[in-house]
C-alpha cells in the first residue's frame, strides 16, 4: 500500500498537471479577440467581476501583492479601458476600482470559458466522484497555511494509507 510520502509525491505531480491545464485555459482566454491579459490582470478582473467595486487596499490583500504593485496592474487595465478608479468623497486617500462595461464583457466571456473548462473536466467523473472531489478540495482550501496541517502520527499513516 502507498505510504504518506508516496501520496505527497503523487499529489504534487497531479497538482502541477492541473495547474498547467488551468494556465493553458487562462492563456486561451487571454488570447481572445478582445485583449491580451496577464495572469494578474485576469485575476483582478475576476475579483472585481465577482465582488463589484473594491478598495485598492482590499484587492491588493486578496491578490497577495503590495498596493504599489496593484497600481501598475490597474494602470494597465485602465489604459485598456477595462477598469476605472474613483476616489472616496469622504476620504481622498481611499481609491475604489471597478470594471467598466468593456471589462464586464471580458469578465463574462472569461468566466464562460472557465466554466466550460471546468465542466469538461468534471464530466469525466460520476456524480459521487464530483461530490467527493468538491468535499476534499473544500477541506484542503480551509487550511490557511502548511502549519495548520497536522502531520499524521505513524499509526495514522499506516492505517490511512491502507
């Protein structure tokens, strides 16, 4: 029976392949007739499309980047006519960003393409396998850091690996 170390290697390989497929899907979306988008630009459009207008500081936190890095991404998207910036009327230091109508169209197009990609991947699974996969992903997504993952004891490893 496979041991935990073997499972660690296998999941790493599977995740790398899944990430490669997602990156290919993202590249095909960004090569659409509408515009060329970087990975960060695509992710920013997703955040704004999913949640609506956001403060720059909040978006930078969600993307895991510094505000000044986000400023460069927003500059590029603003030049392409996909996002707009507005300052808060009550606090001029606060800047909100939101999708323009052109940005919304691209967001919807990209979302449709991603959903088709996910649908094609999930179609190979039975309904029970899909439920199990979603449950496992949800459980894994609840870990904020590797420190939260408690290593299995030797007895847990030998019984779980069987």
